[in-house]
């Protein structure tokens, strides 16, 4: 690219920031459109690709533009240790909604009900991508495509459907919500088309989502321990789903 910095400034307002080598690697693996990528050390970035991501090495070789370190640092909110950054086209909302609405689904949808912590949301998206979940939906005001969420998700927004919806727009399927008063999850088989809902870090499930819930389930927890981290709760629940093999919807 003849002038990657000019292209960056032209595209930045409407694009997804991929912050660091691993975010760019994941985005490329899952088909993201990446119009511009920069690095302060092209040789080091390609050496990382040789070691950790040979499958996208050629794509990175064609994409990466070396710029002075000061220029790189001026383009990102916080320089990444790998000194790599890129801009990607956000996944189509229409395509994400189609994926979330597909029936039958072969994997659950994760719902974060009015989450507050951007880093937690990113960690959940990374988990969902790793488990092959159909998607991650947030309700409330948090933008699941916020740059801090994308950073926490390591570019894996492109590996699953990520959208913000109102509670009355949630995908169809039996809704299982995590709640301390629910049935012990170890006795429950979660169906592949389940909608798995997790309340906010501070206030738990909203009244609106609770009213739509089909089943309340609880994670095993030692008495006097108040709660798990949100991403930990999602990880435990998705592991339980994957380990029990899913089940047909009732």
C-alpha cells in the first residue's frame, strides 16, 4: 500500500481496530476483511507468523506495512508489545442475525445481560469462539464491538456472531439463565440450541430477562463464596454443555 497511514486515517472511524499480532492473526483465520495493517517491525512480525501462525503467513506478508515506531504508536490508543495493528471491516449485522436465528442450531448462544466490564465481555467472546458457540449477544448499553472488547477478544469477534439486542429480540431456543437459586447445573443436560444467559457482574439477571427464562441453573459453589467472575461462569457452563454432548430441545 502506497500510503498506509493516510488509508488508516481515512478508514479508522468506521473500522474495527485489531490491536496486536494475535488479533490480526485470528481475524484473518476467520475471514475478516482487512484493508490496512501496520507494524513497527515487519521482520519480527513475520518471524512470529513463521513460529505461531504459518497458515496466515503469506496473507500477513502481503498486508503488513512497516512504519516508524512513533507513527505506529500514534495510530493506536496503547501500543501493543508485538507492535502490530490493523483495521478490519466489522462483520455484517445482517449475517450475524441470520446465524443467530438459524434453526436448528448446533451450538448455544451466549447472552450477557446488561454487562458492565468491557474486558469481561471480550474474554467471553474469546471463550465462545473457542467452544464453537453460535454467538454472543449483549443486552443493555455496552457495545460488544467496542475497541476494548475487541482487544479482550483477541480478534475472535470474527469467529462467532457478536451483536447487541434487546431482550425481546433474543434468538429462539430454551433459555437457561445462571442464578444462585437455580437447579444444580451438574444435573442438567443443556441442549445444543440453548440460549445461555448470564447476569451483570453486580446486579445479576434483569427482571426482563428473568421473566423470559425457561430454566434457572446454578454452578456449584462453596458456601460463603459469593460469585464467580463472569468469564469463568461462561467457561464452566460451556464446558458442561460440551462435555455432556448437548441434547435435543424439549
